C-alpha cells in the first residue's frame, strides 16, 4: 500500500522491491527549496554533511536529478533542494559502504553529523537486532545493485508532530502528555518514509533517497477496513519493533482512538 506500509509489515524488514524509473521519486511538493534552504542556513550540521572526495559522486547525483550547474552550492545539496526527497550518497571506502555526503531535511530522529562517514553497520547499530538479522544481506544488495535497477521500501512509525524536520526525539516525545484523548485524530500522525536505492553508473556509489509522508490519525478513521488494518498492525507489532519506535509512549492515546472509532480490543482477531 502506497502510504500504508503497516498493512504489509509491523516488524523490521528489508522489504526492497524493484520499481520503474518513471516511479523513482514521488514528487508532491511545489517548492522543496523553501523548506530546505532555511534549515541549511540555520542548522547546517544537522541537515548537511560531505566528506572529502565525495564531489565526483555528488556531481553524478546532481546530473541524475537534472541539475547541471550548482553555483556555489555543493552539488548534492543543489540537487536536493530541487526535490522533495532527502539524498544520501553512499560510497564504498576502506571495505565498507559509508555515507559520504548527505542532505537530510526530514530526519526521523537522527542527524547528518551522526551518520556522515559511518558504515551501514555503524548507522544501524541502534536498531535492535539489525546487524544480526540484516547486515549481510544489506551489504550484498549494495555490492550487487545492478545498473538501471531501482529498489524501494517503506517504513512507518507513529509520532506526535506534523513537522518533517525532527532531528531529535526528546522534544517531540516531551509533548505527548499534552495531548487530550479527544484530539488524537489531529495530534498523532503516521510517519511513513519511502526510500529508494540505485547505483551511480560512473562513480560506482549508491544513491539512497528518503521521502517522508505525514498523515494525521484522523485519516485512518475514514474507512473501517483501513482502521482495522492499522489496529491489527499496531496491536500485533513485533515487540522489538514497537519498543524501538516508542509505541508504548502512545499506547493509551492510540488505543483510546481505536476504541472511539469502533475498533474494540481483541488479541485473537475475534
Ligand atoms: C536500502 C538500504 C537500507 C535498508 C533496507 C535499511 C533498513 C533499516 C531498518 C529496517 C531500520 C529500522 C527502522 C525501520 O525502518 O523500520 C533502519 C533504521 C535506520 N536507518 Fe536504515 N536502511 C537502509 C539504508 C540506510 C542508509 C543508507 C542510511 C543512511 C542515512 C540509513 C539510516 C538509518 C537510520 C539513521 C536509522 C535509525 C537508526 C537509529 O535509530 O539511530 N539506512 N534502516
């Protein structure tokens, strides 16, 4: 489901599937620069980073996005400010796939400075069980990504913020207690990240893209089937997945919302 990945999985998953070039970036934002430029000016090290030696890869990304002249801007940023997605250049150095340049204006609780220069293993260290379950496969995917193949995945979480730029979880989570049960439909959001990877043909790196979609909970109640599917994912989420995403912090609010909209609690689907 395009914006409803909980209908597919409520556990950590690689979940990469091929898409056509025509469906690479989803668009849907008239003026990404208006959102990204102020962040780039005011919070540079949270939203931007580049390593020495990443410029050829950055230039290749810019050309792929259709930006042929970047002026004084680093090419990856010049490209990023023309698209809704965040752009992450991942290159193989010293035997590891590492983030060599990143434009990150819609972070879900991480920052550019934290991941710049880091390997896939280092980045995913905080995700419970990730390296044991997925790292070998993920590295193999980055190693073997065929030219022309574009893969996409989606993940999801629940947050109490309509703001795409959320580098830190603490200030967001500190406001959960302010939410009245009757306001959950407007105060809680499903946060879906749609990500893609593709090979850079000339420089050999991988371009990772991240597009965030925020939808108020109210939208879940528009159809009983969709609400039921969400309720099933929420209540059946794998314990490590739920813990990692802080679902316990929202448990009472979400349960209250589900019940108020006719989703009575049942652990066995009866
Ligand atoms: C296509 C390759 C990738 C896959 C399959 C993947 C998969 C995952 C998964 C399953 C999670 C756990 C949360 C969730 O999505 O449900 C995660 C978290 C994360 N991923 Fe990835 N990832 C990939 C590439 C990357 C890259 C290139 C970056 C570089 C910015 C990155 C940054 C992160 C971060 C920062 C987190 C959160 C870690 C934390 O809590 O500190 N991922 N990833």
